[in-house]
C-alpha cells in the first residue's frame, strides 16, 4: 500500500511540472501506471522513509552489502506487514463499523490486483525470453537433426563439421544451406547483425540439435547462477561435478571406516578394502588437481572483480549481473571441450574485460564467442565466423583481418553485379530476348563454377539450390543522431566539493568530488567495480542528493540519460510508438505516428517492431527505443552508463559517429575500449576520471595510456 501511495504522488508531481521534467525523470516515472484511486483507500498508511533506499540503489554498479541486502530482501515483507496492519487500524475505529468491511474488501481487491499485475508482467517477460526448443527446426541435407548428436561418433573426434544445414524458427529462416566447421583448439568470434541468429546458433550447438559428437562436452554460458546459500567460491568449485562426487565418496568412506573400526576392531579385511578404495580415490583427486581447486576458483573470481570478502558471501546476496559473473567463472573453472560464450563482456567492467581477454588468450580448448566488442575479438579470436545472408562465412585471423577480407569480398561481389547489370541492360536495349537469356545463363554458369570450386568438389551438392546470377551485396546499415543542442552559457554542470554516502553503507563513500561539464566536454569514467562510477553519474543527473557540497546546473539544462536501469523501466505493455508519443507528444508533420516511426527507423528498429509490445522486443531493440527517446528530448549533455550492452557492432559504430558529431557534453561509463577511444579521441577536450578509494581523480594522460597500465597489472596477475 505504501508503494501505491508513493506512485500516485509521483504521478501528481509529474503532471504539475510536465514541461520542466528531465529525460531521466520522465523515464524513471514510467516504472508503473498507478491505478485510479478508489473510494475507501484514504486510510492507507504512508510509506516509511526507509523504503526509498531502493530508488537510488537500483541500477548502480555497487555490489550490494549485507546491510543493503537486508533492506532489499525485507521490502516485500514490509509491504505485507503494512497491509496486514491496515485492517487492525480500522478495527480500532469503533465509531464507523461500516468502514471496516469496505476497507477490508478494498484492501483485498487492491492486493489481489497488484499480485495479478505482477504475475502478468513476469509471465509476459518469461514468455518473451523463453527458449522453446520445439520452435527451432534444423534440417541437415534432407534429414532433420538428431537431438543427441551423432550416434557413431568417434571417441577421438574433437572437430565439428556439418555441411548443408538449414535453421528456421517459427517459420522464419535463419540459416539456409549453410556449412560450419569448428576445429579443436581454435578461438572463434561469431559476428553479424542483431536478430539474425547468432545466439540461436550457440543454443542449437549446446542443445545438440546441430549434431555434436557425443564425446565433446559443450557448455553455453547464458544464464546467471541460481542464488542460494552456497558461497561464490563454493558455487564455482561445485561446477566440477566429478570432483565434488569424488570428495563426497572419500568423506563417506572415511566416516564408514571410522565407525567400522569402533564397532569391529578385529575386521581387518574390510578395513583393507576401504583403504585400497580410498587410496584409489586419492590418486584420482590428485590427478584432477583437487588440492589447488579452491585456489584456482578464487583466482578466476578475483579476475572477474570479486574481492576475498565477496567470494565468501552467499550467491543469493548478489545481483543478477554479479551472478552472471559467477556463471562465467564456473565455465572457466570447468574448462569444457567446447565453450560457448554469448556476450560475456556485457556484465563486466573494463578491468574485468581486459582480464578475461588475457585469460582466454591462454585457452587451449575450443571457444566460440558472440561479442560486440571489437577490441575483445581482436585480442581473443584467431578465426571469425560471419553470419550474412543466411550463410556462415569463415575468415582467418582476428576481427581486423575479417574486416579487410569482408570489404574486399563486398567490392568483388558488387563489381560482378555492376558488370552483370550493364550486360542485362544492354541486352534489354537491343530488344533481343535470346541475348538477354544468354547473359543470364552465362552468369549462372559462372556462379555455379565458382561455388563448386569453393566447396572443393567437382559439382555442387545435390541439395544445394542452383546459384543465382550476381546480386548486389546487401549491407546492414544503421544511423544514430542526436540533434544539435541550443547554446547555454557555461558552466553547464558542476559538482563542487561534493561528498556522498548511502544510508546503512559504512563501507562506501565518495569524498571531495570537484568536477565540471560544458558543451563539447568528453569524459570517460573508469575504475573498479563498486567504486562508485554509476553513483557519480546519478549525482550528475540529480537522481542523488549530495550529503555535502554543492551542485550547480544551468537553469535550462536538459540531460539525456542512458543506463540498463532505464531500459528495464520501459512500459512493457505499450508499443514503442505509443510509448514515445506519450513522452514526446509534440511531433511535427502530418502524422505524429509516422514522425515517431521515422525516428525509430533511424535508430535501427525494424518497422514491424514499431507496433509490437515492448515486452516482446529483444534487449537491443529496447535499447534503441530508449536512445530514440533521448534524441527526441534534445539534450545538452549525455550521461551514458554501459550504452553498448545489447547493441551490435554496426549500432556501436553508429553511436560513436553520433557522439563524435554531437556538440554537447558527453560523460561515458563503458567496458568497450574502442568506444571510449572514439569518444576521447581529441585529447584536448577529453578527460579520464578515475573513481577509486572514495575519490574522483583526473588521469594525467590519454585513455590508451591508462589501458596500458591496466593490462600490465593484469598480465602479471594471470601469469602468476
């Protein structure tokens, strides 16, 4: 009930200052549409001030402390207690006995409605994200794939080769007559536009719907570890089930041996058998490196940002992002024959990304990784698989090598198309139908010859359709744009001797922060996880109030704010067009809806998704809706917290280009080295703010120099 009241208050505040709201405030207010107040609800209790803690702790980059967990975990309990106390308060009012029944009914109705709304929202979210294995059809040649993989697989085979297979999801083709060859010991980067089937390909390999030899153990990291009472360290070590089973067997034999010796002191034969079995098990444990297991798991967790204290905390006390890191640590600890990673850098900070790069460069088994991070792919991968036009194209080398090979291939294809197009047009002008057919047949024959040559066969596969005449290379393009802001007199935004600490958080404080942002300023905020990078952004945005110091803002300043938290606050039952029209009703042109759709299209959201409920959009598509909203608000300063999560490379490049053209100020927190390098390219107007040990200091050098220092530290750690 307390939350319902606060939501209604937020709605009234929004209506009274509609024109003055910042973008971040507008986005934050979209968390939920409050129900219209009903009669009899005036007796609801006011929310306790303590409940407000979650409003600014949500979405920050701090790992939650034990005290904070207690606050967050008890929020639901507080609401229930308040609801339960409510009838008793009415009960004390003897003068109005009729109100008791009405209030109780109203209370139950509202509680039931709230519960149903939460369940419906959760169900919609699960439906949108659910992996329905039956929805995917894999056809290899002319037969459907076997779910368990090849029955007659050679125990020594560690390569995966599938020729001429097709994949469709609910009737939509994702791959057509494609070929894949994954060689043991190589590190592959799987790239291509969002929504074209990269994640699906990884899932099909993990599910073995694309046949994988039975002797190859496959592990796909895609879901966070379940939160329970196990510590982070125990959760990682327990990923090695064989090791845990052997340890348990040893423990049970030792217990049985102790009990047996006490009860049957003269039974030497049984004792000898137990001793032999224990000796055998100890030998197996030694071969598995049991003694060093905890140390190795601890080293991996430390590389991913877990302090010693955090490694000893139960997994249930961590947020989803941190539990995702535990899942990644489990996979690195187990070392499967085929490791599949889907956007592993999304939940990491810059230092953890650089550590993961170094660790995976030493990976001896097979790796296939989907990533939007160019620097990561350049450092880690020695082969690139490009998903383009329903086919898988293989390129040797890292991402830079792929780009040069791709560009060359694109030019060759377009040149062939231009020659063919000229010949067809010339034949049409002559009016000779036989000549036109001759040109087409000649082109098809040349394409068939080249296809046979590429496959290393005398002729194309029987199941392969005949090659078509040359076609123009279809490139996926996307364009981001932030409008030119109106000029404001500097300073636009200043924090003067600001200090900040959270209630019930003695372990965290930012002190003496003295920074400023003007038009044209470019800032990258760096530092370890939990140091307070997102907290600093919240202070700049005005979402947090300093405990000490002063914040100065230009009166007409408009701030565009992006973070994953704001993506999660989108109204799930609205379409992108409805959502944007409600936030930005003043649109130019004959049709407001068409004006909004044009803007969504520019940010790369496909037209068929413009009228789809937001709940059914992917993470990348939701991000585009938020970026479109930011652009429509015409900001002077952009505050961006991990903006590349869920964006494909073309979109990240488009974002970098848009930020380069933007004449306002930009403050960026990102794990993407290349984006930071692009944003802070001009050293004269760029600053690197290092948030560490409760302070914010300006780094005396470029971002590349800061990165080099980090890499040196990390290499020493990994090699140790």
